[in-house]
C-alpha cells in the first residue's frame, strides 16, 4: 500500500498494487499542469485506490472528456478519474517508495527545449505502443513572440519574461516534489510581467516555511510565477514556459531529498541542499 498527498495535506490517497506502468510524460499539458520538465505517472488497479478529501479537488477538462484535478488550496496535482479499471497517479506525491521504476519517456516529440533526456529508457514520440488514442495539438502561445512567453494550461493567465534569467535549478526537495507532483521542480529566476489573467491566480504559502510560496491558476491548477509588485525577480516554474528561455538548468539542489524512484542521469553539479 502506497500513501500520497498534496502539499497542504487537504487531499490524500492510497494505492494498492500491483503497479502496472510508470513513465515520464513530456506532453505540453503535463508540463503546464505540473510546472515541471515532465510528469511521472504510475498506473494501478482502480479497485486499489482510495481518496480522502476529494471534495477539495478542482476538476479541469484539459481535453474533451479528460479531466485533470488539483487541490484547491495548494494547487498540487491529484489523481483524476479511473479509466478502464486503472487509475493514474502522479508519482511526485508518494510519501514512501512505491517500489516501481520508470519504464519509458512518452510524448518526447513535445519535450521542453530546455530539458535534455540523458538516461537510457525507451523513448516514444507520443503514447507507448499498444495505446491507440488521438494526439492533440499543442496550444499556440497567445502573445506576440517578443520575449520568452509562459502560460497556464487553460490559457487564462500568461506572462512574458522581462529580464534575462539569472539562474536555473532543478530542486529535488520534498516540498517541490509535492507541490509539482513531479520528480523535481525546475525553476528559473527572472523578472516577469503578466499579460493576462493575473487576477485568476491563487497563492499558496507553506505555513512553516515563509519562503516557500507560489502561485497557481485557479481554473486549471498550473503553477505560475508569483506576481512581484516591485517588478523584482520571480521564481518561474519552467513547465509553464511556451518558449525557450535561453538558459538551461545549472545544478540539482536538495538531492538529499531526491525521490527514490528517480535517477539523475546528467552530469550537472549536485548539492545535498542549497548550492555552496
Ligand atoms: Zn493541497
Ligand atoms: Zn502528459
Ligand atoms: Zn489556467
């Protein structure tokens, strides 16, 4: 039995195996919904799934008939509906080691330009073989391409970078993993100007950590840069980017808290906590 919860704890769930499939999905919808380089999902029997606090989860129809769900309080991705007797749960929320390991990268044709796959897992352009489902086109960014753009999954909120990124990290701390419901969070730091939808953002601040605070879209749950009224630098969850920001992750931080099911395969510097 594996246990998991959103970052604030309002929604939690349990999943009993056998787990059938675990993969990293690089589709633009997963990247936006999670704010991360890719999302990692585990499939298990729907009969072994139990949800608590589900009334706190918001449903967003990200493609016809397909709902993505997120916690209304903290924005973490939470499991949606079972399909054909299976439930797909985001791996970043597990409290313990589910014992399964990723088997493939899927939707690699939609991969973020700033992320390079360095491991040897099989890669598929879209769905893995055996799944016959339509592949939806990515939504085009709404603003003119004058500066690197970003937007949430529903397109209601969008921003542009107004300064060059200062630095860029992959953070493996348990808060980022739970907030993003992903293997790790990828953040860059730059000034940001919202071009639309700033008023449809919610903010979550972790009660015992004043510095852990971020925004997400109230409609679709996508993590978004927290508006900074002083025009200063904001942390940008890179999965929301529509364009190449021109900078790549420079280090892995908080690898002391790394998910047991995720292997770092690149040669970027690694720090147990903050960089020295
Ligand atoms: Zn929550
Ligand atoms: Zn996906
Ligand atoms: Zn949205």
